C-alpha cells in the first residue's frame, strides 16, 4: 500500500489522521529531496576525477538500486512499474560498466545535473516554502481562534461581529492555503517519477556514447530507452489528465465544502473545545479535542489534539450519550456552548464549545439536541452545461453514428483528433440540434462546413459524459479497474472480455461502435498522432467514472485509461466472440512480469563482452552463467501502448518485448522437467511466473502454447529430439536482419522445426526456404 490520498474535504476537518497523512507525504518528499541531492553529488563525482570513477559508479549504482518511488493509491500501472524498476535496471548497467574498468569521458551536466537541480529547486523547493506558509498559517489560525473564543459574551454586539468577521476571514484564508498545499503535495508526488527518471535516462544515453564499445551498447540499450520513454510519456499524459481532474474537484469543494463531504460511518465529526474544571480557585481550562459521534450506537469519542505542538495526540475517551443541551450566554461566559451527559456519569455534564453558531447547530442536530436544525443536500446534476436528458435510446445511437461517420469522412487524419476541443457554445448548439428528434435528421455533419471536426468530436464526448450513468456503468466500475491493476496482459484481456459481456445490451452495443471507431482512429496515428494510449487518456474518464468524486477515485484514472486501451486493441475479440464461460470473476492483485523477450543476438562473441544488464533486465544471473543465458529482456513495446500490451497474436502490431512468464504454458506433466533444465536462470522467479494460473483453469486438453526451450548448449538432448520435425506457427511478425534468417508474418507455418546451434534460435523451413527463426516468436503445433 502506497501513500494515502489527501482528500480536499479533509482540509476543512483538519483531523489528526489528515495531519498524519500530510506528514507522510512530506516525509516522502524529504526522502526524495535527499535522494536527488545524493544523486547529484554522485554525478559530480563522476565528472570530477577519472581516478575515482570506479568508486563513484558503485556509489551511484547503490543509490539507484536502493531508492523506490512511493505511489498514491493501492496499485501502479505497468508504465509506473517500469519507471519504478528503471532505477534498478540503471544500477545493473552501471555495475557492468564498472567491471570493464574503461576510462569514460562524461558530460552529464546538461543531461543529469541541471534538470535534477531544477526539479529540486523549483518543485521540491516550492513545496518547502508552501509547508512553511502552511505551518505558519496553522499557528496563526488556531491562536486567533482560541483568542476569539475567549472573548466575553458581554462585549458589545458590534465588537463581537467584528471579531467574528475577522476569524471567518482568517479561517477562509487558512482553508485556501490548506487546499493549495494538499494539491501541491500530491502533484509533486506524481510528478517526481518522470522528472527524476527522465534525466537519469538521458545520462545513461550519454554514458554509452563515450564508452569504448558504445555503438554496440547503445544499440542494445536503445530498446529499453524507447520503452521507458513511452512509459514516461504515458505516465506524463495520465498525470496531466489526473491533475486537471484533481484541480476541478478541488475547485468544486472550495465552492461548497459541505456538499462534498465524504461518506463515512460517523454521523458528525470535528473539533470541539472541552471545558476541564479544576479545583478552586483555579477555575477551568478549555482543551481542543477531535470528536466523533455515531447516532446508531450513541457513542461519542474525544481525542485531545494540539496542532501547535507538532500534532501531539492524547488518549481517546469514549462514552455513551444520554442527552445534549444548549448552553445560553446567561449561564456561561462563552458563546457556542452546549452540554453533554454520559450514561455512566449521570448528573455530571460535559461542557463543549463549537467554533461557530452554525457549527453548534450541526452538532445539536447530530446529537438530537433541543434545537436541532435540519439540513438538506442539494441535488446535483451531471455538471454544468450537460444534458440530463441524454439516454441510450434511438436518438442517442443516431447522434453517435452521425458523429462517427462525419469524423471518419472528414477528419480521421486531423492532428489531435478528440484531444482538441471545440468552442463550448457551438458544441452545446450542435448537441441541442442532434438531441431533438425534429432537427436531428436535418443536421448534415459529413458535408456541411458549418460544423468543425473538433466541434463534432467534443459534442460526441459531451453526450457520452452526460448520460445518467457512464457507459461502462457504476456497478462494474470497480470490477473493470481490478484487472487493469494486476495480472498478465492476457489475463487482463480475458477479464475485460468477460466483464464487457456483463454490461447491459445497449451499453455493450454502444461501446462496440465506439471501440471499432477508435481502433480505426488509432490506425491513422502516424498522421493524427492519436495512438491507443492517447485515446485511452481522452476516453478513460468519459466512458468510466466512479460514483463518488474523491482524490482516491481520481488516482484510478490511469487504470481507466488502460481498460479503454485494452478495449481498443482487442475490440474484435472482445465484441465478436463470447468470453470463456469458466473464466473466474475475481482477479488476483499480483504484479505480473513483463511480456515476451526480443530476438536473441547471434553474435555470441560480442555478447560475452557486453554488459549483462542489457540482456537481462528482469532476471539477475550469476556472473559465471551470464554468457549462457538463452534469452534477452529488452523492452521496446508497442508504440501505441505498453500498459495494455496484449499477447494475443492476431492483434499485436509490434515484436515481442519482455518475457511474459504467464504465457510459457506447458503440459503439466512436463513442467518440472523443463524448469530443472534451465542453467544460468533465476529459477525461483521463473517458476513463479510459469505457475501463474491460466485464464481457463478448467481446461484439460493441452492447447498450443509458446514453449520456453532450454538451449542445446545445456546438453538437454532429449528435449531437442522431442521437437524435431515438428511444425510451428508464428505469433509475431519478424523481418530478417541477416541472410541466414527468415522473414515472416503472423500466422506463418514452419515445417521441420528443430533447435539451432545458436542459443535462442530454431531452424525451420518456410515456403521452401530454410533458415533461422527467433525461438520466442513461434508457437509449436
């Protein structure tokens, strides 16, 4: 579990738990600040003296390996996991470079030092300044409040009103500052990942340039670099979308805090000053407590808490309430007071003071006091300017189909399609015409120049957002999010496939129309720049949204985007075929390994000299076995989307990238034999990947699978003979890089397939030509 989200509504309660969560975020940022300072120091050591290069590299590698980014929420996207793992992988690169003992000329000032210093000074430094303001305002607010509450009720009414106004203005200023500070804290928590990792990535690119074997190293490192750049860009894009949603929620809460209070099990909660009586002649004192009350059980709890002493929390006191009585100013020299009496202390009332008359009324109502005032919550529509009448009816389908037809006819190649928004007034006018049965058929979107493409796309998104319930429903929202947070790419597709067929028929039909269209849009991404990942960012919040608007829910936006990416990339399978009836509904929240590995390098002589980390980004192998590893793990990924990369062969548009152990499925009887014949591998992690349950655990007949074969160099002759003269089918396309290799497309059938002497390669015949085939690109029949 990562850091807990900081809810804006909690700024108005300012509870002890809220302060603890704020301190946790501050501690994490301080840790990040120290990490960056250490990283900068290490980088400068590399430049300072070549004689200290080896020691500086070890220290730098150690710093990278030991640091881990914390995340907000309960899970990370694949992109974020790759970013988190990147520091560990960078560390592996450095270790291998240090072993070479080559003198490297580094110019890291522009690529590493300045960006990190800029981030530390401009971003982390800004947070420190905000913290100082926040702490100062906290001290000022509660000091003024105590002074104000100590005012005698006998003072003139004018003086009291002026004092009330001053306190109210100060309180508003404090809440404004608190909201901005909380927003800044969470922004930096999200921003720091790509802001810190991107300069390190640039540093590594420069590092290989000056290396003696820089050409070969950079060529292999380039796969990982490209994948990580896509991960960073995807994360940055999701961050921008999340930030705008968070700011919108903050502004809503700022306008009306009471309407956006989070639902919880307490009838009422907040701060009250409790009178503590002392023996004569000392009088009494007033101590601030955080109080909670549950009407069902009549349990009232009080926790003494002092903001100004560093957040010191006292012992909790709990009692069962008997009654509540309002105290008038003629009986006590303080305003806003009321008495409580506990069942175990009859006749001994506890006097409490609220912050204001309105606050006292709320407490009196919750505690069933004599002067309780009822409150009514305002019904909220779907949002300003939205059409509450939008429905999945005949008109709704007509609106979407007309818009899609116009977009595909007129603007399929427009840059930023669906990202560029139209003029609000024009969008509203177009929607009004389309939603009216009398004028809908008269609107010509395909041939009329009156309506710009951006107006049409904005109207389409506005219609979908204004449905009474999101297209993928509130009921299934949480279930769709779960597979996006965990599992292998294949299990995610299967889970989403299963859940789509649980949608109401009209919702599913509309979703199919949209996904078919968006898949067509993504095919033109070279011109319109709208890749699958970009479309996911645009349509994730449109098609999916939680019932309750909270920061925690907004943190799941990135997973909504992933679900939409899966739908776009696999729309043919999801909507044209029925899901597996035996697919289990619950999805385990386990972190899945990456996808399939790239083609094995056949230049073995060069490979022994290369850094091991380039070839084994996910498994740590012993140095003695490094040259015999039969596979490489260099992530490149689909340029459209790494986060939702599907292993389904028919829909993969790019070569495999990372090893996905979830798909190394074998007949159960041979599993133990295969795993024991893998010298040089990190066997525990390999076995754990291979034992991941398949999407259809009930199936008993062995299905064609992608096998992970031991290299012939291991001496496993029996395994080699077992597949001699077999057929295999290509599950990924491949273009030959040498005359001895075969080029092929997905679905190609190879004859007489057997092991090659080259580790990681097979020999086979295709269309009468015999040549080498990457072992992990095929599936045996």
